[in-house]
């Protein structure tokens, strides 16, 4: 660790994610929050936090396991119903949908305005979103949603800027990236993996019971929980790359 990064750890310590009262999880598609951070979402609900989900894209092209003859337009309704059932399994009652088209068929401005609007409505202190800087991520929707979340998380407290985006300001204090290769903060999730897997199984058009994809993701989530648990000495855990407001601007060492 460099002297500058060591100094940063003392000058701007990372916040404890369980300390925030209002939290917004932003997902590109219905099922991404479940894979990336749903054990943490369930834990925050159990702690009495106000947890909301925002699903940005409609997932219309995830047709591989949908019933035969399902059209992209019909799949939108199926996936929303699955997302609501999954959120309920985690204890999350508030779910928002932007209903932008899967596959990148939207403008960055449409996405940013939509995210800003929900951030203004839900007033989160902490935002979770996919890490847009993962070099192996080939899905443009994941990178786009992460970028939109990054922009809005930083500008959320600025009333005039949010007004230009058609939204109210919000007291965002931190951004936590899930699906990240560089976690710097871990949430203990011992005992919550069954709830995470139950939530994932609600997405039947994507992960039918017994399918190879469901088995692969389930095994990955089990191993990841153990890996992050060992790294953090927490038994089982989920890991995030966290940026406090101080770390969001002009401090490049905060990203590593």
C-alpha cells in the first residue's frame, strides 16, 4: 500500500454500509441485483432499513428459457412479475421500473434522467450499482447503468443540477459497486444465502430450476460468499467497491 493510499484510509475512512437508513439498489435487468447484492439487501431489510430497488431495463431479449412463442413484448411483463416476486422474497416492498429497452436501445440522457428521478423520489443515503470499470464486462447495459449511477450519485445533492435532469435532490453519501473485482468493503451475510437463492429462483424465465445456468450461478454465489468471508474474516460475506463523497472526486487512489 502506498503512503498516499494509507493516508487516504485515515483521512477519509470508508463508511459502514449497515449504518445508512435509506438505501437504493440499482440493477440493469431484472435478476442483476439478486446476483450482485441481494444477500446484503436482505440483511439491510432485517435491520429495519428502508430498501428500494430500481430496475432500469426491461429485459425483453432474455428469451432463451421463456415459454415457446413468447414475444419480447410479452417477456417484459413476465420479467417484471418475477422481479416483484423476487423482491418480496427478500423483504423489499418498493420496486421501481424505468422500462427502457434491453440491449442498449436508449440514450445516456434517458437513462440518467430516469435514475435521477427515482433517486429524487426515494432519497437514498447509499446507492448500490454494478461496477462500470470491470474490464471483463462485455454487456453494455451493465456498464451504462453503472455509469449513470456514478453520475447521479455524485450530483444528487446538487439541487440545481438535479433540477436540470427533471429530479429532486437527494442526500447521497456513498456509492457501493457490486459485481466488482476490487472490493474494499464487506458485509457479513452468514445464513442469508438460502434467501438469495430463493430470490434468484423467482426469475424462472432466466434460471429454470435444475438448469445449467441456475446451477452455475448458485455455485458461484456459494463460493463467492465463502471467498469474501475469508477475506474479511466474516464467515460469509458480499464485497463492494465503496466510494464515500470525499472519495468520489479528485482522489484517484480511492479507486484501487
